[in-house]
């Protein structure tokens, strides 16, 4: 039988490098053993993915013998082998060891500095407490996507000269954890240092000083913003004016100064008082999808609005209510939406009660509510 042809190795290097860029670094290096053609290929892969947990799952004997030093040696060797001229377009570094010392973070800074010097565009970093980003990160001209996962750490002590001219996506603690800023002012300067930012996620941020004395400006290029659990010594009441240009907005607080949202299509609100909910809806003339979470809802009085939001008359197509309990103000709000939304296609309500009889009573009352839209479906879960 004739040997099977190696059709993969016949592919152009550009295609092979693209395929390799989706693999973990351990597998990329292993391909160098396939044949002479594959041996130098991994040195040119533009994306490097280092994950400490994955590394020790792959080599459990090294975790028992060398622990964190083995992973440090592995990353150092991989970067050294590539040389100083090979570009790095994507760099992902996940380290989870709480025993890491500042000496270990010295290596992390060295690795990030190499990635920055080689034109990194996509950067994702996860580190334990005590680590601060190197200063040249905040002036990197090539970064397009940044995802930072912090656990009890301060990102930096000086944000006065942040300038990331190419950054379009910024995720700060997208999966939880807590990151600290000395001042709310630092957080705002971080954002204003990203002039073409389009996608922002910021969760569980803490501030020692919640005051902000600068001028509030809208992020003119921002399209999507997800802001949740920003708090500190006092409360950081950020102005939603910063996000007034977005098409998608998810927030869990709202101050009194509500701007117009001319481009907003999808809105998610959590832990926001009904009066503010109605104010935001009134400032969102093109809203099509609205999600409201009643998880932290209080028994506040129904604000009894005099005017119907413009989006209700022609734009709003879908409304989703979560953690519904049937309180009077919640019932009035749901009825208000269905009675006034002429283009509504679906009203989806998720009830937090386990009492089947109570849920049935809620459904009967909601189902009897008049609807302005003849095509509106009521979905009750």
C-alpha cells in the first residue's frame, strides 16, 4: 500500500501559520517535530497563548517538582527562541498562582514588554494581586484589543499620560474579580486616552477616591458599553453622558443627568429605579430591544409618567423582564409597556417565584392587559 500523502504539509506557509495561530502554544511547539518543513514554522506564528493551568495539566510532573518556576522557564524559552525580529500580533497570558511574588511579576513585565516592542495588537492578561502593568503599556500605539482580568490588584498608579490611539476594544474584569483604581479620575482618564474606543466592558471596579472633577465628555466612537458594579469608598456616580453615542448599553446605575441616546438600539438596565428607567427610555428614540432586571428592585412608588417615550410609538420590538416578583410597581410597568408600544412583538417575563399558584395568578393578570400591538406575544417563564 502506498504511503498516505501529507497534503497538509503541502499547504502554503501562510495558511499553515493561520491554522497554528488557533492552537495553544504547547501544541504549536510540538508541531516542530512533524518534519523539517514544520520545524521553523512555529517561530513565525503571530499569536502566542500561554496559560499556566493548561501548562500544568499538560505536564503535571513539572507542577509537582518545579511549580511556578517551570512555567516561567517555559515562557522565557519560547520567547527567546523566537528571536527579536518576529512580530507578535496576539499575546495571551493567564497566570493564576497566588504564591507568585513580585520577583515573578518581573518576568511578566519582561514578556509584556517584548510583546509591545514587537507590535502586539491583541493582548489578554490575567494576574494575581500585586501586579501592575508596565508603564509602556499605556502608550502602546499598536494595541487594538485589550482584555485585563485582575483579582484584587491595582492596574497602575499613574494614568495621567494614557494614550492608546489604536485601541478599539477594552475589557476590564469581564468575568468578575475585583480591580482597584486609586481614583475614579484614573478610570475616566484611562477611557479618554482611547480616542477610537468602540467596545467597553468594565465590571467590579473599586475606587479609593470616587470623586471626579474633570469635564464629562462623550466617547464619540463608542458603539457598545457594558458597565457593572463600579463602587468604592462612597459611590462613583459616573455620568452616562460618556456612553451617549452607543448602540448597545448595559448599566446598573444612573444619575440624574441623562443625555439623549440617538443611536441606542439595545438597552439593558439592572438595579435602576423606575423613574430613571422611564427617563432613559424617553431619551432613546430609536430603541428596539429593552432588557430590565428587577433583581434588586424596591417597592418604590409608580412614577405615573405623563408622556409616552418616543420609542414606544414606532421602534420598540422586544422587551425582556427578569426576576419579576409581581410587586405593584413592576406590574404597572409591564402593563405600561404593553399598553403603549405599538410595534412590540414580544414581552418575555421571567418570574423569580417558585410558587406555581402565585405565578399562575400573575400570568392571568398580565394576559388580560390590553396591548397596543396586535402581534405582541406574552411569554411568561
